[in-house]
């Protein structure tokens, strides 16, 4: 292989690797919104007529959501697994930052908030 072809091949290969790493890093850095997290991890178990109860941000007022995240989330979900994520425990799937985002989103869109939301 001529030296010029090897150099060109090496440059193209390096560029592909750099782009792949950059894309991977940006995908990981993209934060999910509270609404995205709710739809991904909560909604499937908390739809209308669910034995687990239907819950959207509008189901509770802000103080109730605060109390839920402070006192009830862990006991109520300690054995809940997610079949859409290899049956891993839900509380292990969500990072502390994601739980904080979900908490803030539910409180910001609670029944007594300025912007109530059902997350339909």
C-alpha cells in the first residue's frame, strides 16, 4: 500500500473514532427531563385503573410530592423491577440526579402549581 494511501486511511480511521467517541459522550451527557423520566420509568405502572394507582404530577399537591419523595418513594419501590430494563430494580436504574429531576418536575407540575400537568 503506498504511503499516501496508508496516511489517508489512518486519517479517516482516526476521524471515525473521534466522531464515535464524541457522539457517545454527547448521548450520555444528554439529560432526560422529568417528563421523559416519568414516561420511561413510572407511567407504565401508574396508568388509569392500575392496581398501583394512577399517578401524574397533578395527582398530588406540591407538599404531598415532597413528602412522597422524602418518605415514601424508597419503601414503596424497594422491590419494584422494570421489565423494560432487564428486570433491574427501578431504584437502581435511576441516578440520584435523575430522582432529583423527577422530584422537581412532579412538584413543579403538581395540582397546586402554576403549571399543572397530566403527562398524558
